[in-house]
C-alpha cells in the first residue's frame, strides 16, 4: 500500500509522516479512511532513533512519470518536505526503464547514455524536487527466468547508495539520542 490517488485506497498521508518520525509501531494495520491517533495502542509516543526512518525512498515507474496524478504528486512533495525538514536523506528508484525507452529495452547497458532516460530522471527531479544524483533508474525483474548481472548491478548500486544515505543519517543523529 502506498500513496493513494483518485479511486484507490492507500496509506493516509499523516500516517506516512508519522512513520518518518517513528510514531507507528511495527505490525500496525493502516486504515485508508483515517490516520492513526495518539490514543491508538500502536502509536509510539517516544520513538528512539531505531524507530525512525533513516532514508525516504520513493519508487516510481519511469514510463508513468509524465502522467503522474497531481494528487499523488502533491502528497509525495508534502512527505518529501516533511522529510527534508528533519534532515532525512531521500532517493527515488525509477523503475520500468525498459518500458520508457526502446533503446534501453534492447540493451540495458545504454541506461546511462539514453537521452530518454536522462529526460525521465530530469522530469522526476523537477516534479518532486529530488536531485538527479539521488534518482536511480533500473529495470524490474518481470518476465525473466533467471537473474541478470546487468539488472543486478543497477539494483545493487541503488541499494548501496540508499544504505550509505541511511548510515550517514544514523551517524549524524546517534549522538543526539
């Protein structure tokens, strides 16, 4: 379950913000109708660093970035701004690059030289305000029978950077606990 758009049910935006701050305990069942309240037994009144999110990661399909619903965009920006306000690092995983660019579909090695993918990364950056250097285009495993080194390298690169962002956040905030 993620951010919702017209006609769908997703996590309430206030719940996402409370997750960032560590106020929602594990195993909480999200209610798309309303956000968790302070009175709920799953509300964590005094979160520690380990309860908080250490890196905000958004996942967006590259082939849909141009037609992103305005309400979804608004909600993503709102969450991003709240994360920024508390110094939380942010990254975007831009999936389905093969559906956004025929060149990349034919040869995944062209992902960083494809003009179309560069445009999608730039468009994502402009729409959400995330620096291009924090946007990681990659191809999803979809119909593949086995793992592929080229796909794995892209995924691993994104994960390593996200882990490094999170580790830096923890290092910077561990002394404040």
